[in-house]
C-alpha cells in the first residue's frame, strides 16, 4: 500500500516537472539538414526568434569543425584565441539560458572567415 502511494507521488512529481518546462522550448538544428558546415547559410537565422530555454544543436563530423562561443569583437575579427566556451563533440548542444546576444564561430583555420559564424539574439 505504502509503495503504491510512493509510486503515485513519483508520477505526480514527474508530471509537474514536465509541465514546468515551457511548452515553447525549441531545439534548433543549426544549418538545418546541412548542419554546421562551410556551406552553412548566413540566412539561417532569418525569421527565427530565439527564446530563453531554446537549444542550439551544432552537428558536424568530429574533427571537421568546432564550435566556439566568443565575444562580439572577437566574432567580428574571427579571433578564436579567447573563447568563452568551446565544443568539439560533433553533436554539440548549447542551451540558450539567458537573454541577450551570443556569438559562435568555428575555430579551424579560415573557417570563420569563410562564413562559419553565427550570431543570435535571445529574447526572454
Ligand atoms: Cu569549420
């Protein structure tokens, strides 16, 4: 009997946990089907509204690219020497956990200059 009550409580707690996740949270595949590549289209962000709680997924063959989060001035200059964060798993999940602008580049030689740059504005 007691174990049945524990199970019911656990089920209720799980339900509440799911309900508290914003229904609007979106997982964005950067570059869509093409992924995070040299052909990544600069227009990919057009028409998208990124919100706190959404996630960016960067997909690429391991070793072919990386993902660095950088500051605005390093973004503009393609300076990869002082990243805020870096990822290289080939399946990198980046949570948009706060409002504001964020800047991402690939760290491989010339890739940033060839267009592997992504800047987004996250709204609360
Ligand atoms: Cu690259």
